[in-house]
């Protein structure tokens, strides 16, 4: 539960996730729409205010002009000396009335109306401060309304993006399981939906089906080849034993033994790949089991056991793993080969050039020894050891020592304890 909550928290705080990208896109789109609407409303309201101001100024100017023509007197409401020079010049040059929005003092804007009558410039001015303050209030309300809408829309967008985001995470988890070797993993989307995520999910499932079919085909081919080789190989072994003793005979027998070992390894690998192997567990003293396994190999090994560890494991498969690791260390490394048993961890180390980078990155591959300096071989020993470790539920890790040499560490799992 704690790990699930931690993963959810990390996903929520990951600003590069699709959820937040969608939310940011929605926020940007909302801001663009709010800005466009705000500008249009502001401009429309401003032009309406200007139109109303011009109409009011023109109406009052008509009264002033009519009074001047009847009485010859002018109103003191507007001093022509305060007129904007450009407006006064336009009125004198055209003889028609002109209006002018005067915002030279933003706190007290005016709308001027002026007309030249009989050599006299008649002018009126209308206070536009109320209209401009109303326009500023409208702008503030638009901004506040836009922010309020964003405060609602962005969380809703992030929440709405969670569903496709969750589906994508499920597809990614399934793909990682397939990459880790679980070829039965599926996204299980079926025919639901018709969007791109459904298409990706169906493609991942199709890829898993294809990989599984190819792997099964390869496993069947390997098993068939190994079984078909078994009968002629036994005849070859018998024929080699009947040859007269000579140096050539020993060479032939040696090659036949190599071929026999290869076929047996292929049969073992085919069984491991098919998942037909099952562990037969027992409580065993690790120190003694490892010592006996090393003794059966006939190879020189320095063994060090800490305490008297006991593990619940399959002793036959553990023996196979130890034998393969020791043989690999002698074949591809250099002496001394050391085995350290500490608790349920068994480490096999040589003092050769170490494991190649490809093996450390991708694990052992059959028929690949990785590097020429690691010696010759078919690359099956470590593959079998890794497969047997999986059967008994153990972990097998490969590393290189800082001072040189390869280290293979087997971590046994299950109920463990110590005698005494």
C-alpha cells in the first residue's frame, strides 16, 4: 500500500507527465480564449463609450451654436484656449464640427466637440471619467472571471486526463513485463474504445503473441534437434569406445564428449525454457552442499563458509548451479577461483579479465561468450545456471570486482536459518 501511494505521489508530482501537459495546454487555450474575448469586449465597450460621448458632446454643441447664433453670446463651460491644437486646426480648416477624445490627463478624460461659427470657435467638453472607470472595472471583472474559470477548468482537465494517462501507464507496465520475459502479460483492452491508446494496446498484445509464438517455435526446434541428435550421438559414443587406443582415438573421444555435453545442455535448456521444471525443496546445510558440489567438479577452488548457514532449496539444482559457475570461472577466468558462502549468498569469483559489458548489461546469452579474452565455449553454462536459479526462486547476479575478476553471486530465497 505504501509503495502504491508513493508511486501515485511521484506520478502526481511529475510535471513532465501527460496529465500536466494536457492541463497546461487547456490552461493556455483557456487563457487565449479569455484574452481574445476580453480584448473584444474591452474594444467594443470602449467604442460604444466613445460613440455615446461624441453624441452627447455633439448634442451640447448644437445648443451652444444655436444660443450663439440667437444671442451672440458663448458659454463659459469650455475654454477654447484648452482645446487640443490639432482639433482646433481641423475645425477651422473644414468649418464642420469635430470631436476629439482628450486623454492627456488619464484621471480626467474629456470628449471635446468644436465648430467654427462666424470666425468664433465654439467648443464643449463632456467628462468621460465615469465611462472610463466603468471600462476599467469591466476589465478587472473579466480578469477575475477568467482566473476563476481557470481555477476550475485546469483541475478538471487534469482529472479528465487521468483516465487516458492511467491506460497508458497500464500499457507501459505490460510492455515492461513482456520485456522482462512474461510473454503471457496482456493489456486486456479487447475491443473497448476506438482511440489511439486502444490501438497501441492492441499492438502491444499482438507483439506479445508474436514473441511468444516465435519463442515457442524456437524452444520446440531446440528440443527437437537435441532429441534427434541423441540417438546418433549414443551410437557415436559407442563407436568411439570401440576404436583402438591411440592419440587420434583420444581426440575423437574428447570431441564426442563435448558433443554429448552440448546435447545434454540443449535438452536441459529446452526444459527450462518450456517451464516444465519444478523445484524439490529441502532444508540443506549450504556449506556442506557447496563443498560436495565443488568436489564433484574436480577443479581447484578456495572455499570460505561463514557460520553454518541452512537454506530451504533444491539441492540437486543448487549443485548444478555451483558446478556451472565454478566451471565457467575456470574456463573463462584465471586462478585462484574463490567461493564465499555468507548466509544465503554464495559468491563465485575468479581473477581473470571479468565479465564483458554485454553480459553485465543483458545477462548471459546462449552461444555467446561475450569476449575473446574470456576463453572459448558455447555460452550455455551461465544460461543454465540462470535458468536453474529461477526454478528454485533464487537470484543470480553478475559483476566485476574493482581489483579485477568476475563475480557471480547466487542469492537464495525462501525460509532460511542457521544451525546451532
